[in-house]
C-alpha cells in the first residue's frame, strides 16, 4: 500500500530566525525519489529558507497514521515546481489509535555457501535488521538475504551486510539493507507500521 499519495496534506517544518516555522501544504505528485508539493499562497515570505539544499522536516497525514521524515529541498519554489527528496530510510510512521498492533516474529534466511540458514530477528527497521545467531559473522561480510513475514504477509529480498556485532551479546548482529527493490521496501514499510516485533 502506498503511504504517500497525491492530495494528501503535508506540513513542512524549518527554522526561521531561531523559530520553528510550519507551512501547511498538499502533495501534488509522488515520484520514486521526491515529492512535488503545492505551497500555500503566502510561501514567498519564506523564500530564502526554501532554497535548493535547505533541510526540512515533512509530516504527511495518511489514513494509517502520520508519516514523518527529514528531507531537503531539491527544487526551488522559484522554479516550475517545489520538490523535496523522498528518503524512505528517514521515514517513520506513528499509527493511528485504531491500527492493530500484534506481536510478530520474522524469519531471516541467509544464503551461506549455497545453503539457506534460518535466523530469528528481534529488531526490524527501515535501514537494518537485528538478529540472533550461534554462527559467527564478521563486520563487512555480505550475503543474499530474505525476511519472511508471519501470517502469510510475504517476503522481502535484499543484500545484507553485517554492520555491527553487539559488544555485550556476541550472538546478536546487525545487517544493513542494500539492493532492495522499491516494491519490497514499500512492503517492509507497510508491515512495520502494522506490526511490532517481540523484544527479548
């Protein structure tokens, strides 16, 4: 399910003269890498703060909840359109109260020497997965991976690179995602917003 759509209300936040400024806008078009936003009539008073490369915080209101992400302006409002970058890794959704939250546990399959090895996850995020393993991994090792969601919610595939070995618990590892398709990333986001992990 797409969380960002044309016509949704989006508020952008930035600092002006030491104050946090909020501008209520509307999403015009959603692209893979950016949002085109319709600004209100009074936006010209903030023109110097909406220049290319200026950082912003965007808050989009969806029926699933409020989507927050940090971004930068990639197209000046003096041009034909006002655009901000769309970074899925920076997105976070605060679900509405009516969204069900249940305990869930995902299976992480890692291809090692031609064989599929199964591991148990304990933290799932938009950028990485943390998992338990009795097998020893080294930082920098990369593998083809698959996360299997419970209750037939599908799978996502990616290249996982070991980025951290827990300094206290040596059987806990972190793998960052790469080579994930846009469809799988959307499925990951949707799954994360509806379900929470068991934390041991």
